[in-house]
């Protein structure tokens, strides 16, 4: 093992755990507060702006910049990229947006670099934000999501700095998985002709998988248990259990030592099951569709991707 156990000083530990438990209780509903109000209040206090906020609420004059800053703690006064997605589940999105705003803004505070504190705070938030979140997970700084509520994560999984977990479709990550810095895992694809045409998938990362630095996993791929994805690999197809894949596109180069009897041979990897993981969706009948690229008609007519030659 290459790590050792580290503890905060007792007085810091008491303050950290009290704060985490307080926010957890409030998000659970123990105080009967609306989630939006909880997020706003927590951020005001984390950024040390309580006095300024109370002066503003009391009717005192503030500058335009101060007003924007103070309003910004309220997630209702912000938009996220995923808010614009036409097929999102409105019944789930609002809560997820508020919690995701708390996650992202927490990462902008100095406390986000206090590893012992920040990992436990994000683990607590993950229990509220994700569809399911196992125990003893470790989420580092700069992780982004599409929604959050379409993510399932097993016990004792670690996600390192600046990882993007796209759950526009659905994303399942197993137990004891390790996702290294700057990895991007996707669950949606864009049509090659009409980039506004989106297909969602279920992307699956198995137990004990390691995805190393700067790798990209395509939507709908399944990475089998105990597999290893090499640095900067681009995973376009399923990865069998216990295999090591590298390259662009990623190809199997070997089987992990000791697992030769359990894994399929390198030259018998099988076909991808990606097509079977597509997630159909219906758009609201009253949706006002717009082309944000303002393209000519021949490139903006909606076409079912299944009708492509």
C-alpha cells in the first residue's frame, strides 16, 4: 500500500463533522427547508457573505456587482448547460440542479482543497444527488455531471480531479472503480449530420475497473470488471473483463496477469453490445425547437438518426 491514514486535529474534526451533519440533515428535510433555500444559505455562509446578504435584504444600497454576487448563491438565479436539453426529466431536474450548484460552488471555496473535509462533504452530497451512491466513495475536485440523477456509483469508488461524468443518458459505475484525472465518460452521442440530434445510451463501468489519465469513454460502452483503460485511450467499443486496452481507438493488448483463465482471449473479444443500450426518449409535444447554430435548411431539417443510410 502506498498511502497512510491521516486525521484532522480534533478541534477541526469536530467543526467539519458538525457542518457536514447539519447540511445533510437540512437536505434530508429535517428542518422543513426548501432545497433551494438550503443551498443558498450554505453558500452564503461558506463564502462569508452573511453580513452583506443581511444588509442587502434589509434594503441597504449595494453595487451592481455585489447584487450579482449575492443573487448568485441562489441556484434559481443561475442556469447550467444541461438546463437547455430538450429531453431532460423536468420532474427530477430542478432538485438535481440545486444540488449540483452546491457541489460546483463548494469546489470554488478554499475548503474544497481540504481533502479530509472535501471528500466527506462530496460523499454526503452524492447520496442526495445521484440515483444511488455507495459508501466510502471519494470524489475529488472539479468533477462535473450533466444532471447527476442518472448516475449510479458503487461502494469505495474513487473519482479524481476534473473528471466529466455525462449522465444525459444513464451512467453506472461499479464498486472499487478508479477514474483518474481528466477522464471523460459519456452517455450521449450526436448525429454526424445533424449535430442537434442526440441519442442517449446506458454506459456501464464494471467493478474494479481502472480508467487512467485523460481517457475518453464513448456513450453506450460497457467496460467489464477488473479491466484497465490506458492513459489517453479512446474507448469506442466494449472492453471485456480483465483486459488492458490502450490507444485511439482503444484495443486490447493483453489480459491482466493472473486472470488468463477467467478472461476471453485477446483475439476473441466479441462484438459490442452498444446498440442494445440505447435509451429512447420522447420530447414534450409543446416544445419550441430552435437551431442555435442558425444553419441553412438543408442542414437543420430534423431527421430520425435511424433513417440515416
